[in-house]
C-alpha cells in the first residue's frame, strides 16, 4: 500500500466503514418485505433521485467516459441531449401504469399484459443482464484500486464484492438509497475536483484543452457516415435514446426506486432531476477525458495503460495525498452505489417474480432476500474475473445489456403501444435478436455503440411482424397507453 499512502488508506477505510455503519443502522428496521424492498414506499423523492442517478452512474461511467474521450472522441456528449428527450416518454408510457397497478417490480406489468411465461422470461433476462453489469461495476473500481495500491487485481475484486454485499444484506433498499445519497455527493464532488485539477495542470487551462481536442479530432461528433467500426454522433443518439428508455423506464434497478416514492408526482420530480444531472455529469466526465489527453502530451503516461486506467493513474500520481484518496473513494462510491442497487433489485425480482419465499410468514421474505443477496454478491464477484478478459469496461457493459436488456424493452413497448402484440411473436423476435447480436459482436466485431440499437430493432421489428401472423386475443385497453381516461386521472 506504499504507493497509495497511509492518509489515502485511512480516507478509504473511513468511507467503507461508514457504508457498513449505515447498513447496520437500517438492519433493525427491516421488519417486513415492504420495508426491505421498497423502504415502506415512504422514501423522499430527492433521496430516491440521487440514489437512482448514483445507481446508474457506475464506475463504468465514471472511468469509461473519460477513457472514451481520451482515446476516441466526445460523441457520448449526445447522451446529455437524449436524457431530457426520453424523460417525458417514460413518464407517458410506463409510470402511470406502474403506479395505477401498484407493482413492486416492473415485470409484474408483463405478467398482467402477456401472462406468466412472459413474466418469467423478462425477469430472467433482467437477472442475466444485471449480473453481467454487476461483474463490470465490480471490476472497474477493482482495477482502479489495483493501479492505486499495487495490490493484485484478484484481491481488489474480492474486497469490492464483499463490502457492497455486506451492507446491502443488512439494510435492504433503505440502506441502499441512503448510502447512495452519500455516494452521489462524493462522486459528483470528485468529478468537479478532478476537472478543476486537470484544468490547472494544463498550460492555458480549459481553452487550451479544447483547442488540443479540436486539433486531434476529439470534438468531431457529427460524422453522418455509417461505419460499423467507429463511434459517431448520430449512432450515439439512436443507441442511447433506447438505452436510456430501458434504464429509466423498464429496468427494475430504476423502477424499484421510483415506486418507493409512493406517487406519480414524486416520480416525475425524480426523473426530471436525473435528466438535468445527466447533462452536468456526462459533460464534466468527458471534459476530464479531454483534459487528460492534453495533460498526457506534456506528461506522458505509461504505454501499458488502457484508456480506462488513465484517470485513476492521474489521481494517484499527480494529486496530493488525502485528495487522491478522496477521489479514489469517489470511484468506489460510483461502483458500490451500482452494485448494492443491482443486488437488491435482482433479489427483489427473485422473491417477487419467481416466488422464492415461504408464504407462511412475511418475515421469511426478508430472510430469503438476505440469503439471495449474499449468493448474488458472490456470483457477481466471480463474474468480475470474467469481465477482466473482455476488454474496455464500456464495451463489456454494452455486450451484456444489448443481449438481454434490449429485447426486454421491446416487449414493454409491444405491450404498452399495441393491443395485438403477443408473447409468441416476441419470442420469435428474441431468438433472432440473440443470434444477430452475437453475430454482430463476435463475427463482425462492430463498435459497441451499435450493439443495443441493433438488438432492439431486431427484437421489436420481428415481434411486431410475428404478432400480426400469430393471432391472439387483443389486450384490454387499461394495460396500454391508449387507456386515456384512466391515465388522465392518475
């Protein structure tokens, strides 16, 4: 730990101990499943909004966005524009239905719309997607810790997995949300600190950073040429439009938090808060990547570092003791906020959607949830070792989400937008989508930004066509967005 230093180690240890302390505090309040899974549906909307943002802003984002700007360009800035565009759509298409039906998991809607087989299918795909995602969010900070401390990567992976699993097991969703609030403050403050530091470290400041970025082509995002092997503005817009719709509209990690607010009005506030925060944080992280590139021209980085490793290397080697410890803690905050949320949400799906609890006592659901949390944390930790073999952390994330989450979004939209869409038709789309996406990733080896929209287009398009050919009884209006009268009254 010599490279990391005693002061930095103390800062990180205090933070980790604080997270466990919050878990212990809330462990005494988990008297039933409603408290464990939804915090009693009484959580403040601002805390939920911060938790939701911290959950989706994992270390994949925190290290991957600067790495992408450093190694390629800032085309991901377009995500800032997509978030405000997606927000009103998900509030129109999904949340009025969820609140009216008083669901605990978003997949309960699928059961009512398409039946039990569809319910199990999408819940299973969610578990596969989020387990892969969890492996990624454990690997990213473990990589940063390994660079910072010189400890073996395997020991860092095990440490990350153990700590996040521990406090999530203890305190349920309430512990997850309140630890996420602290982690949100730390990760936002850390990004601001790094941005200021890197600006001061480059002669000429922000103006020079942007000038160098322009000369090197890193500000060029409006290339309309279709190239399966490069990232450009238009494909980023399409990809993240659908990905954000999935993340904020149908994914249990987000839906569970927004349902914990208890009302549609509070849900709207939380979604608006997240859209605005997206604009600030994504822009800041991409600017940090440009700043790191400009800084590296005068202060060459080791050649064996990947783009994802540049930011933690800069923090440890160019910032003073204590400050660097706080910023590495911000990377941990980004990771642990995602891991605790993912584990808690998967446990909720297993209990509520797959009925893995005894009906004799509601307390048994809490005990089962805690056992599942431990098992899921262990599984995700093991998956982190596999993730380390794939490549860049954003690519790893995109690989899992495109395979398993894009078809789930297709089924939700098939359910809310059409009355004739059916599960059999969606199964046809799912099979084609899985095969096609694997072909795109492994055979064509296209850029990762194409993965999600390609998978969604295949699954939704084939589902629509097949549903027309496979005739079933149309769904009732109240399970679609066309139920205007009921929706207006929510």
